[in-house]
C-alpha cells in the first residue's frame, strides 16, 4: 500500500514505473488523483488506484504514524472501502471495467473474450449477410 500525493505517476507513463511498484509488493496506491496513463497502467498490471481526498489521506497517514510497522490500512475492492486504525473508513469509486479487471485478474483481451458468444454470433450473422467480405 502506498499513500501518495496529487497527480501521482505524472511523468511515469511507461509501464516500467508500475512494474517497479508491483515488484516491490505494492498492490494499491491511494492518492487524490493520478496521471491518466499511469492509472491505466496500474489497472492493467493489477495495482488498484484508489482516489481519496487529501484530508482523508492525511488522516490515514496520521493514524499510522504511531506504529507504521504494525498498524494497517486495508483496501476492500469488493466493498470499495479503505479502512485504517481507529475505525477510519472511506468509500472510493472505481469504474466498472477497472473493477472487473482487477477482481477477476483480466487484461483487456480477457475482458473482450467474456463476450465471445456475442462476438461469434455477430460474425456468423455478418458472414451470412455479407459473404463477399469473407472471400479470400
């Protein structure tokens, strides 16, 4: 878990930045905002980008200051909640596609293939309606 500041990941649009966080064991980053490319790279590489306001992040950091080795911040993606010491709890939003990808360990191709039956059905209908398109 990493608590961070505004526009986290700005200047780190290459996936290597996210790979480094993952290799270090970071599974979630909590920040007030993310650079858009960095945020997308996080989701594609299994790191949860959580957006919380500055005051909430400061409260989490302050609650950890007494004993950072033993006190914990937890993130529950199912419930979309961040919890900290002393009954701190904050809700966060995450778009449906990103949430699904992270919960199910999917990449963009896997997400598309969840609709395989519909894709194959379209392909069959299209082949019947426009057979000349499929001539080789």
